[in-house]
């Protein structure tokens, strides 16, 4: 498995987190201010499907991918 194939688990400390918050919290983005743009522009996928809703609720096991890096939501 290469680094590109590695999926890191990111504990969120609860049951649900919104996609915009998660991008910054997980380290996929440096700034939360960029989240709106990258989501609206279609650069983020959830469970393999393009997601354009910043308020999308993520749950345990969801996979979020941005710029070739994938992380898994954990409670």
C-alpha cells in the first residue's frame, strides 16, 4: 500500500460533523475559509461521490477525499 492509498482515521469526538468543519479539522485544508470554495467547485468527494454541500453531515465510517488524500470519519 502506498501513501496515496493510505486512509487515516480522524476521530471527531462525537457522532456527526459537517463536511466544511471536517475538512479543516482533519487537516485536509489549512483554513476553513477555503472549504466553501473547494466543496462548491466539486473538489471534495464523500464515499466516492462528488459532494457540493458544505453542510453535509458526516457519520462514522464516511470516507472524505480531497486532493488525492482520503480520511475516514470516526466518533
